[in-house]
C-alpha cells in the first residue's frame, strides 16, 4: 500500500522550513488562538516547533496548562504496563528486546503467570493496565493476547486493558475487540522513512507501510480508540512531531476519530542496544515544548508520560499538559513479582511507588484518576471525540475521578496518602457545578466508604 498520501515528507519539510520565518508577534497570536481549544493547523504547529524564545515558550506552557484543564480538568489518569513477553523476531537497533541481543533473559509468560502479574499490579491500587507484548508471532500471536486479556479480566479487578502489540490483519483485530480491549496502541517509532529503514533492518517491523496502516485495520475491526507516538531521539523531533500530527489529522479527517492518546517516550539506554548514543538528542526544554505543541494542536487527545523520565521532570510535566502517567512500572515479563534487570526493555528513571506518586500528584493540585468509565459506558471513538472536542468530557471525568480515587484511598492508600487524598476530594467536590451530580457523587462516596466498589457515571 502506498502511504505517501498519509505521511507527506516533502510537505513536512516545507512547513518546517517556512515556519522558521514567523515573527514573534505571529507566534504569540497562534498561542492565543490555541486557547480557544479548537486545535491548530499543521502550518501553525510547524511554527511553534521552531520556538526557542524563553518568553514565548513560557506563554506556550501556560496555554498548554490552560487547555488541558479546560478540557480534562486537573485530573491525571494513572496506569501500569504489564509485559507478557520479551521474545521478539525484530532487530530494532534501539531496543533491548531485539533478536540480536544475546544477553537478554528471554521469557514469555503463561496465562496463569500473567494473571499473577495483574494481581500484583492490582495490589498497588491500579485499575487499568497497558498490556505489552514482544513481536514474535510464534509466541505472542493474537490468541496469546486474547487469552491473557480474558484471564486478567476474570482473575483480577482490572477494569480496562489497553494493548500495545504488533500490527495484525483485520480478523485478528476483531478477536481483540471481542476480548474487550480498550485502546490499541502502536508506535511508528519514527515517521522518517529513511531513518525507519535504518533502525529496523530486519523482522516484520521493517515493513513501514504495514505498521503505519495498522490503526486503520483496527478501526475496521471495530476497535474505537487508538494511540500513536514516536520514540523521540531517533530523528529530528520537529519532523517526527509534525508527522505525528499529520497522521492524527489524516485519521480525524478520514474516520472522524483522532488519536485517543499520543505517547511521548524519549530514547533511553537499553541492554545491548545497537546504538552507542542517541542519534538526535532531545533536551528537557525541547521535551517540554513537544508536550505543549501536542496539547495546543490536538487539545482533545490524552498525552501519556512513562517512567522513562526522571522524577523531577515528570513532576514538572504534570503542569504542562500531560494527562496520563504510568507509576510503579516494570518493563520485563514477571517484573512485578521478581526483579530481573537482564530482562527489561529499557531503563526506567522514576522508581517511585504508586502511593508516592499519588502524594506528589495531590501536592501539585491535581486529582488522581483510576477511571475506566468511558470504555464501559460506550463513550469511545467518535462519541468520546465529540465530548472531548467540545470540552464536555470533564463533566463525566470529574465525578468519576473522585470516586475512583476514593476507592483507591479506602483500600490501598497509606495513612499519609489518605490524609492528602481526602483533602483533595473535598476540594474537587466543590468544582462540580451540577448540584444533582454533586449530591449523587457524595452519596456514592459514602457507599464506597462502606465497601462498595466500581461506582461510576
């Protein structure tokens, strides 16, 4: 399939070159326009990606914070990854799972082991997981994923399972849909074709086009929500961010559904990586700019931040438009029950527990959320997009975040976290404008205190 109509490299390069010529006044006008929460054009995003002026960046960061709060409120959604396998037939130069890595301890979990991992994640207090599978079709075929998803739903109190897996045909995506997955997540890693070819010399992942069109097959199979992203550092971030936005625009225009999430992983050291250094380093300041550009350009999308980043930077990014974070993460199969550093995909930097992260989130004035309601109330795909684009999704998010956080505090929170959490809940209740919803939320909080679980709007 010819995918050059989806990712038009010549146009991306032209927009970036033209964007260098914008005046400071023009840039500031774009930032102010973004505050309307209707998003920006690719031309405008290309201009913002060129910004180096500290004053302008400060305005961009303020706007990103405003837009995120306007659409999603001050909530931060929390999840944990669950790796079912690190066996892979690809040879991605940057990845610890690459087939040429002979130092890695290879392992594919059985269904019972996967359930045990999910139960260990649940004991931390998590309710949503991202299931991640190495790309070896002999081991992590679709039935492996389907069996794992169904077993976790049955054997643990995990309420939403998103999946990060290899691209597959429509018929296999239909099986994932029937198993009840939430978002299907797949990263192009880099949209720059020449770099992609260099970074993926062998294995099924070497097929750029088949990977790029995976989410279209997922939508055809009935999976409503998809997540995309690039691995920042493989190529010039300006190109890859603008290409990600071009991909998002293409999907939105053709299918009326943009990305449910955009992830922002930055290249990290990995065991026996074939890269001795990051090809295109992304500074912390540029990383913050990337978050802001995504938030200003596609305000409706969730922005996901992993534990790749150090704690101090993660805390700062909570105020710049990030809306979802992982916490207490392990990146190796079986990692929640045993610590095998020789089996990890990449190094993590933020080793804080979920309980510690909840305290930090509250201290910064954010509301932790374990909500999975939209998925189960059929607020997905185009229905979710309509609510998010019109800034109405927070009407559901706010009370559901309060209820799920309360449940976490009752069953898992430490004494210190409960004290900070209860204070946060009291503050957030006052922000509910609808008196009927507020009263019902208060009643449900009392029911949760008495032991009820999984109450949502």
